[in-house]
């Protein structure tokens, strides 16, 4: 779920706290050169990262000031300095929080701007009769541009992760049959595992296949070289946009792209009929909608040729899109 940028922000929050704790120790041990070096190093690291994230200039300046005065001993460890230290700390945390919120707003499907759509809650029964506790489980965002939904926050302790179910041989053969009349030739880029049933079915169908694992997909592949691109499992990370962009780039004119994803409408139907099914099971990073998939295809210069809703327990949308 988290981007490298979000992980960087989390590390910076922790570093802020460590720096303040170190300076507090330094105040009581003024002759400790090791503590001074650690405090200065931490502050300069924060300054460099804040610049890279294009943070507020006043926060960057204040961070640099703290590093300079500690490095050169240009201050007295008194109440005024402590107040200045804590003002910087809370200002830096506020700026990092703002940067985190901005990152959460970025849709992993199209890089548009999302807004909080709804949250999922779960009632936990206590040991005593009649005692219940309402716990937040998930927060979803709706993208205002592509119309799909994505997970912004999840409490992982409540959900038991399950291994992704393998597609049956019959379903894989049906997927390839759906694509057969639309493909321009038999050259295929398969983004996924060679051990999967879908890959084995494509080999049996006579495709000339090049393979990439998902981690390689953003940096590899030949531009405009393939009549078919299959994304076996669309990523559960925020690299989705980059992988779809690369997949479309690898297609020859007239080539087709196949991928699938969780069907939001089906999940909501299950929620209405069975209560908390959607929330108790592992959440997907993104839930697709019928209109959202069409918007997504347009984003990458593709036209949806087939949109099929499949599955009874965990519904999915299968998309076949063509490059003009």
C-alpha cells in the first residue's frame, strides 16, 4: 500500500523523535561530543530529506538553524532553547503530517486526487455481557478522476491474510479464448510467474512468450513489441500506475492488454447480504468499478473491448483493452 515516499515520511517522523530525544540528553551532558555529532547528523539528514520532498521552506530553515547552533555551540541550554527546540519539533511533525495526507490523496491507479469515501468498522465483543468496542478497520478513498477506489489505511492486526487463490485450468483457457479473436499476433509479454496456471495455458495455446516478474515490469520490456500483454495479478502496491503504463507502452499498435481486479460492486453486494464479509477478509489495494476501468484504459491510450464480471464469492472485473 505504501509508496517509497510514504515510507520515507514515516522514517522521518521517527528520526524527528530520535533527534529531540538525543538533544534532551545532550542538554544534560553538554560535554558529550558523540551526542552532539549524532544530533547534528540527524538534523542535517532531516534537512536534506525535507528539501527533496519540497517541504515548507520555513521548516527547512529552522532545521538547518538547529543543526548549526548545536554544531557550533552558539547557545545556552536554558528554557528559551528548550522552547525553541519543541516549537521546531511540533512544526516539523505538522509539516510531515501534511505531506503524508498529500501522499494518501494520490490515486495509485491514475495518479489523480482521491477523497475519503467511507470507512469500515468492526464491532468486537468484550468479555463482559453487553460490552462492545467499535474499532476502525479500513479507510477507503475515491478517485475524482478515474472513479476507482483505493485503500488509504488499514489496521492489519484484525485481518488474517490468506494466500491468493490460483485460477483453475478451465478459467485460464476461457481467458485466452476471450482474447483469441482480438490479438493482432501471437507475441506475448507475460507479467507474472512462470509457475502460474495462466502462464502454462498461454504456452499450450502456442504464444511466443517473454516473461517479466512484477518487480521488473517498470524498467524492462521492449516498446511496441507485443501483440498481447497479460498482467497475471495486478499489483497490490502503489506501483500499479507505473506497471499499467509500461504494459501499454510494450503493446504494438492493435495489441491487447488483459488484467483483472476486485469488483467493488460485487463486494458491496456481499456486504449488504452477509454483513461484514468485505471487512473481515483481506482487503485489496484497489477496487475497480465498471466506469473506472473505462477511464483507466483511456488514461493509457487504450480502448476497452471486453469487460467481464466474474466470480461469485469474491467478484472480479476482467478487462481486455486494445491499443489503437
